[in-house]
C-alpha cells in the first residue's frame, strides 16, 4: 500500500480574475485551508482549477494557466471586488 499523507482541507475563495486578453471571470479558487491565494499563484503547478460562478443551476470547473492571469481580486460578500495582495 502506498503511504497515506494527511489531506489538507480546501476552501473556496470567491474571486474575480482578469486574464491577459481582458476577459473577466467570476467564480471560486480552491486553496488549502492553511494557504493564501498568492500561494496558489506562486506555487509549482502551472495550472489551477477554477469553479465558475453559478449560472442558474450550472457550475463548471475550468483549468486556468497561471501565465494567462493578469489580476485576481477577492470578492467580498455582496459581490464587490477588493484587491488581494
């Protein structure tokens, strides 16, 4: 049996992402409960999963290439965006 590593719980952070081509997407980034958004963006994997904001009853997971990301803003309760350092 392969060694078992403890799983670190993930949380969904509501964000607005602006891509290099000007596209703006709203949704959630998955981050470790002990991490920050910038830890995900500065980490080794080139891609990260992104859960799109609900459109009716449908949500989609998109895999985003970090090199395509221009800005990430944490969305506050009520939908407003605030800069995330």
